[in-house]
């Protein structure tokens, strides 16, 4: 590892519509090192990547690349300077072949007007040889596995003389084996002198791969240093800003059963899932992407109903074949993607709050506007949504406040069962704690709460029961005496065995 | 200032002001160029006779566009229902000679026109919502389909010879004020009430803002899509009655320029082509603005193509203005 600095950021600030995404970030990446950027969701990691790659220009602060100060950088400038980003969705073209995906970018960069097919194949094969990938160059991207798509994205990045490769949460959708392979590739790129920045917040993975670490919290630079300087205690403290006060949720043991699910199955998603939920319980459901964790929530809410199995809510067997069935049975659901599924971003807080319960306000043949406004004001106060009135569009709110609006939308339907998929994704630390305490209060009132998440610390802290899914089947039911590491190993380990079988 | 901006109301208000400003501008220009002809009662009345038939069509276009779609089939629905109404009226009154049957014939014609219009729209909506085919394609097919049906019934030539009572709907006046003005005002009131004060109206806005989030909020998106297009179809039926009565003639090719004209009106009126945004008053004002301009061109005996050009300029200006206002609103917020 050389001490030569490739990329340096000083006091970078950026805000969007009153939301301060970055409040002064310093970062230093050296040539040929593997640098981890860690921080909780919503700490500004994505914005920082965009600032480095020229998508956003910082409001304040300066960026040096290879010792040269750059200003008003455009994405193409960043690419020309050797900065390549691999986003979570890889930004590949599913309808094009592997070779086209790898080589077309280079064609664009060189401003070629005509496509030379022979050259495209040569370039693609050369790139794949470099990272040791073995994929048929003529296969369309949509037919590849997640890991192979990522491989293609890496190949595409390195053909353009990359000097810094940025990977945004590269391991979220990978099995343990695929992660190992990815790390091998990363190390071989490092050996070629390419600097690597990995955005990650999983401690065990960071220890395995990183040379150095920078931690962000709430858009602010917290600390940076060699990986050896961090033990778990410091890491958690720097990440969360709290001295590890893990107050785990410990409900009074309740006897009243709220929800019982028996042998629930949906073909191709999950099979034979059974669990029960008592008064006061907060149930967590976790698993890797594609393990069926999210699909259980979708089935209970009728978005893609189960084929078979039994659902008993408050002692009554119910059948859920559609969203209206679920709502008739007083089930609420906070979807995984707040922006596209949970909210009407252009509409006001009030419109969003009453979206699922608007029929309540039909009085004497017309809508009771005053009633809708009063309700919205009530929830703004009750949930601590930071907004001056019910009128502003939801897009003006920060992640945490926007998520509270989604929660308000469902609480206003007075659900008996409340399912939340990724309830605190992209939510800042403070709002995260508030949302958790709201959920605990609801659970104590006897409302069934199910949290679906891959955020293991969140689950361990907030759920008193954790259901682990693996390849569509229940692989374990834990209580919260389990620690994150063991739970994490369970997810990873279980998929390891799956890999060996195949 | 900032709090007003946060309320998100400043932008549409500016839009409304722009339209009113353009109307004033048109009036001023005409006051200079043609003071004698333009500001006469006769001219005002002649304008009122003209705009309601496409003004009501524009509301159909508006609701579909707010719901995130479009309705290109409106003119087809208008002519199809118009032909049906004309047929009923001429058959029942024996080509206008049997006046005793005039009132029941008109009532039946109106009911049939609205019902058939609603069915045509519901059919569009069902195909769009159930099979998930873009509204633009479905309603374009609908336009051909309903025009074809109208042609099939008439076999080509127009149906003429309606009784006077029927002609009076769009040509008669009470105390010098055309009946159609009252019909138009009623239509404005109904559409405004539906959009503002009913669950259905709010669901249209929700659907247009984010179809996926609507589904995740328990809104039956298929039902809302069908009902929206049905609503549009019923408005098409109203226009069918008006144009047939106005022209005293029904055929498959009446008002063929109205499809683009109504699109122009709704976009000029501040309805966002992506859906979720738009106000009844904006569309009503835009309708009147276009009528002022059309009338001005008519009085000055100017080429119809010149009018098309001016309309095009207006639309481009409206779109640019919207883009500019959106950008400025965003900027204000980040300050």
C-alpha cells in the first residue's frame, strides 16, 4: 500500500431543499488501498458518492483528485479521471448482452460513432479475463444472477483505466460464497494499484476486506483510520453516536394471541411458514434478499396472496386474497420502498396521511376537509413529524419524517396488525429511535407488529422474536438473546450450505 | 414568503394568473385592432355558442390526464353518441314533423348519449386498467373504434333534420343568454365538486401522482381507472348532444380537430401530462382564452393555419413557463 493520496475531500457540504445531506465531510483515499466508508442508513453515503462521481457538485468544500483541485466536475470528468462507481442496482442494461454492457460505455467515452462488434467482443473478453470472470459474452444481462451482473459492472468499470473503483453496498444481495469471490476480485484489483472504496456497514465484512475505514454519521465526518484502530465498541459508538446502550425490547409476556400463521405457502416465494404473535410481541422477519422475507409481508397484505395456509387474526380465521381483504381485516403495511410504494411525493402531508382512510371523511355527500386537516395535525404532533403544517409536499421532508407520514397513513386506519418492511431504511438515527418507540407502544396496546428487515442490529434491539428465512423456508425462530454476529452468521452460514449443495 | 411557498400553492396560482394575463392581453390587442366588432354583445354571444362543446370535452381529457392517462377517444365518443342521439330524435319525431314526441325523444336521446358515452369510456378504462395497456394506445384505438361505429350507423352522410326543440339546446337563448352557457357552468360545477369533494376525485389525484403507492394504500386502481374514463366518456356524451344540436347534423367526422384542441387546452390550463396535477378552473380559463383567440382570428379574417401556429406558440410557452416555475419553486425551497 502506498501512502500516495488519490482522492481527497475537505469540508464537503451539500444540501437538498433544506435537508443537509452532507455537513462537512473529509475523506482521503490512497492509491491501491481498500477503503471502507461506513455509516448508518441516511448518513449521507450516497450523496458523498455522487459528489465524488460528479453527479452533484458540493455547495462548499473542495475535492482533489491526484493532487489536482477539481471544481464543477461533471460525471464524464470523473470518469475521465479514472473514478468509476458501481451502484447498488449496477446500472446495467438488462436487454443488452454481456459484451455490449461491458464495452459500450468505452465506445461512448471515446466518442466512437460506429459500433465495431469485433472490438466489443475483444474488449469484453479481455476485461473478464482480468477479473477472472467466466460468463458467456452473448448472453443477455437479464438472464444472469445478481453476482454475475455485478461482475459485468466491475468489468465495465475497469476497462476505462479505473484508478478508483467505488462500490455501493456491494454485498447486500450476495450469498457468502459470492461475497468471498467478490473479495478475491477486489484484492486482485488492489494488487494492480487501483484504489477501492466500499460502502458498507457490516462490521464483519469490513474487518475481512478493508485496510482503512471512514465513518460518517448524519452527514458529518466522525473518524477515520486503519482498520486495526477500531474495535467493535468504537465502531458502534462512532456509527451511532451512542455509547453502546443496547436497550433491548423486553415486553411483558402476553398470553393473548394476536396472530397465528400456519403453513403459509406461495409457489416460488416461500413455503410452509408458521409463526405466532402474542400481545406485546414485536416479531422480526429476516433473511437474505430473495429468501422470502419480504414476500411474507406482501402475502399478509394481499399484494401477492399466499396459495395455501391459514391466517388467524385475533382468534378469527381470515382469508386474504387482495389488498382490500387485508384492509377489511384491519391490516396495515409499510412497504420497503417509501419513495415509489409508500408515498405520493408531490402531494401534501395531509393527502398522504388520509390516503388509506379517506372514506372515513365522507360526510353528507362531501369530504370533510376540516376533519382531514385536524387528523393530520394530530398525527404530526403524535408522531413528532417536523412540519409547519399539513400542507407542504412530502418530498420536502427528510427521510425520517417522510417515513413517519407513511406510518401515520396506516395508524389512521387503526390497524390490528401492522407489517413494516424496512421501517427505518434511509432514516436518521434520531428518527429511527422514535419510530422504534412508536412501534413498541403499539405492541403494548395489543397491535401485532411485524418488522421485516435485513438490519440485524435493528431486529435484535427491537424484536423479541426473530424469524430467520432461508431460500423460502423458515430456518429458525430466535428470541432476542441472540447477538448480531451470531444472527449474521446464521444468515450467511445457512446460505453457505445451500451453495455447497448446488 | 417562504411559508407560502411551502404550501405548494404559489405555483398553480401563478399559472392561473398567467392565463388571466394572456386573456387580458388578447382583449387589449383586440381593443386596439378591432374595437368595433370585438366588444359587441353579438360577438360575445357567438363565442358562448362555440366553446362549451369542446370545453366540456376538455374536462374529460383533464380527468384522464390527472389520473395519469389520456383520453384520445373523446371525439369518437362525441360523434358516436351524437349520431345515436340524432337517430333517436329524427326517428321518434319523424324527421322533425311530429312535434308531440319532441320532448320524450330529446330526453331519451340525452339518456342514451350519456349512457353510451359512459360505456365507451368504461370499456377504455377496463382495457387500460385490467390489461395494463397504456391509455394513449387504448384510447387511440377507441377513437378509431367509436368513429367507425358512428360511420357504420350513418353509412357516410350526415343525419339532419332534427326538431327545433333539439336544435334549441345549443342554439337557443333565454333572456339573450345561450342555454349552453348554463350547461357549461353546470358541467364546471359538477367536475369541480367531483374533483374536490369526493373520495373518487381524490383517488384520481392519488392514482395520477403514484399508481403504485395508490395500490399500496388500498385504492382499487382498476376501479378508479374504469370510473375515470367512464366519467370522461359521459362528458363526451354531453358534447355529443351539444355538437349535434349546434350543427343540426350528426356524422362520424364532426369536430375532428377537437382531440388536439382539448389536449392544448388542458396543458395550457396547467394539467401536468405526468398526472396528479391540475385544476378545473385552470382548464376553464384556458378554454375561454383559446376561444378569445380563435374568435379574434375569425374577425380579422386571418388564415386558419396562422391560428394553429399561434396555438402552438401558446402551448410551448405554457410548457416552458411550467418548467421554469417548477425549477424556481425548487430553488426557493433549498434556500
